[in-house]
C-alpha cells in the first residue's frame, strides 16, 4: 500500500498531478500530529488561495474511509491519520516480504551517477584524513544503487606531480625494491621525509627530482618501472582497508590518466577565447564571478590539478553520460571546485550544473595535527585496528562466553569507526574519540548492532507464530516503532537527495531507540498467538530495517553481542 499515492489520488486536485502531490506529502516528525501531512504553502501560488484556507477547504471536502481515518487542517497543513491497524498490517507484511530490498526503489532507473571519492595520493600513507571521503563516498554509492541508479565509483588517484621525481631520487639513494616490498608505505614515507630533510641541505636534489619527473612523463623505462612499483604497493595497501570498510571502485583512472586528454581542452579554451596570459601562465579569468583566476598552464607549459579535473569531467560526461557527477572532497577544496565548474560552464557545457562538490569537514584525533612531510600521520589502519582491539576488550568484559569474539570485535570496531564518521552532518569537523564511538549506550554503532543482536535473540527464543497481517489494538510503543519503520524509504531518498549519509545513521539510532522502548514496555513471548505473531513481526521488521540501514553504510551486523 502506497499511502502517499492513495492520499494524492483521493485528493484529486485538478491543478496538480498525483505525482506532484506525492512529492509534497511529508511524514510529520511527531506521530501524534498525524501520519502524513500536506504543507499547503507551496500550493498557495498555484491554487491562488492562502495556505490556511486551502488546508481548510481540502479538509472539509475530504471523505475519510477505512484507510485514512482522519483528515484535519492545522495552520496551513492538511494532516492525515491513517487507519493504524491497516497501516501496520500492510507495512509489516511488506517489510517481511521485501526483506533485504526493503527501502529500495527504482526511482533512479536509467540514470548514472559518478562518485569521485577516496581519491588517494600514490605513495602517501592512508591516514585518518581519508576516512570521511572514503566512508561518505562508499555510503553514497550504496545508497544510489539501492535507489536504482547506475553508480560509477571513481578513485581519482593522485598519481601525477614532481613528488614522484623526489621519490625516485630518494629510492635510488636510500632504499631498494626489497625494502619497499617489505615495509611498503612506511618505507615510501620514510624516504620521502628523508628527501625533504636532505634537500634542505642540498637544493640540487630538487633539480634532480624535476629531472626524474620529466623522465616519467617522457616514458623512460626505469623511472616508470619504479613509479609503477610505488603505485602497486600503495594500491595493495589501501585495498586492505577498502575491504575492511566494504568500499569498492569501478575506476581507478587518476590524474595521470588525463595526460593525453588535456591538449584538446586547452585548444577548446583558446578557441572559445577563454584563455588569458598572465605572468607567462595561461589562466581563465574568473574575476567577474568573484573568484581568482583558474590556472590552466604554468609558464613552462605544464598542466595543473585544475586542468586535469576539467579534462576528467569532460571524459566522464562522454564516457558515462552521467546524470550527476559527485566529488566527495574536503571543504578545503571549495574554491577549486567552484572554479572548475565555472570554467566548464563558460566552455558551454550545459551539464556543468550536474557537477556537485560534496564537501565535508575535517577529522582529527584528540591529540592534534599531522603532516606527511614530517612523517607525523595517524594511519587509518591503526585507528581501525585499535578500535577493534578496544571492542574486543569490551566484549571480553561484558560477554566473555560469546562465540567467535574476534569476528564480532572486527565487525563492531570497524562499524564504530564508520558510523562515528557518518554520525553528524558531513560538513562538521569531527574529533575522533575511541571511547565515544565505542560507547555501547551512546548514539553509536555498537548500540545499533546490539539492538539487532537483541532482535536475533528474541526471534531465536520466542515460540514461532505466523504473522497473517491480522493486527490487535496497537499500543503507543508499538506504534512508535511501526511509524519509524514506515519512514525508511523516504529517509534513503532524502539521504541521496542531500548527499547526506548521516540521515541514515540518525534514522538507525531513532529506530533502535524506539525498538528498545517497545522491548521494555511489551512482552513479546505472550500466550496469545495473534499478539505474539504481531510483536514478533515488529521485531523481525526492525532487524531487517536496521540491517539494511547499516549495510548501506558499509557496516556489518552481528548475530550475537
Ligand atoms: N587526491 C586529491 C587530494 O588528496 C583529491 C582528489 C579529489 N578528486 C578530484 N577529482 N579532484 O587532495
């Protein structure tokens, strides 16, 4: 039963289609106000009446029935109450039947979304600063797929620049293939840091590095072999972490992939009269738009980060014909994206409006700053492993007889890190705290996972009873859970629309909390078959919905905890 559709069709407004009315219908935050509401403010212009009057007129002419039991006008809102028994029966049946697909939709069918995320730099450690882009981007990929979109996850690798010349110099002077194979990113970081220390004393090293960078660009065999070794090592290392976080990519086309795709862009910019020479460099003047110029070519003719991003956007449009192309990148790059989007618009690419910078805030640990050059970084792998260790300690203390403790600790620890990063509005800076993300009673992943485990244990212990759709008188705690369950599909859509996975973390917390109140208030293993079947159906539906919510975030559930 699609209640929104039902209400929209029943309202039967001449001036609006049922789809339009559907898109206006909201679920009010408090369910004593009603189960659905139509805000009449936006209708005011179309219907040429004040919102309050519209709501009153519509309420007066609406005939309630077995499905919609009440319709009333309150301050410009038209509130509907559904027949709760009918609503509960249909919803629970739907959830039990759709199971892992509950909450999904095909509203994105035929549309492709490109998501540029994680986008790490080769030979650099994968540190806590990469957590947000990786888990926000990973969640958005899953959310859009769940809504029927085709998703292309892109890791726009930072694999171009003079730093690779520096690495080759450092490698030849102070390292070996064996050392790099053995100590991996640690070794690459070690020699990179050493290079900067040594180059301060001997600036000729910088010239040598530029020389080697040019060799890479010109296809020199040895330099490219070393560069590819660095690339291979980096990707192997980060792949381990991607596995833990359940993120995957469809493309690893990084900056160097666009080496041969920039000339046509430069030509087009010239042709369209957009390039200006400024101090020998070629730039696009963005002064009329209140921005500094966008650098396209340095005075020596070499290209820049922006040039590559412009070429990448054109390539992605041509290759994937995207409906939207998202860039999940920290807000420090706000200006960069505003500039390249503007340049593409000036080039006449009407699709520039479909490029979206999904900006997010910084993550730091409680003890302060990091810098790759000085080698002071907090590795993401260490943070995840430490959280897993701490989770294991909590489990040892709270439930020492739990089978498969290691695996549970892994799912709980990794989940805590992901959920912790997705818990707040993405633009907020966050200070990561082990104790906070692992607080079993807080607004955390362990709390949600624990709720799922609690559902499992109820389902396992309670004598079976088939839910037929028959529903008894519904109590407040029961209805609170049911109302929450019914919102999931809309929450997933809103999360996609606002590029905000935190809608899903928040939702999971609300649903878990409603469930736990219900669990305290209502006995589930009751004698009465119909009542037991109904309550068990609620428990199973909560388990399904929380599992689906966590899965969209890349988080596993556990059987027991
Ligand atoms: N590698 C870049 C960095 O670490 C992020 C790249 C983001 N994606 C892009 N298309 N510019 O800052």
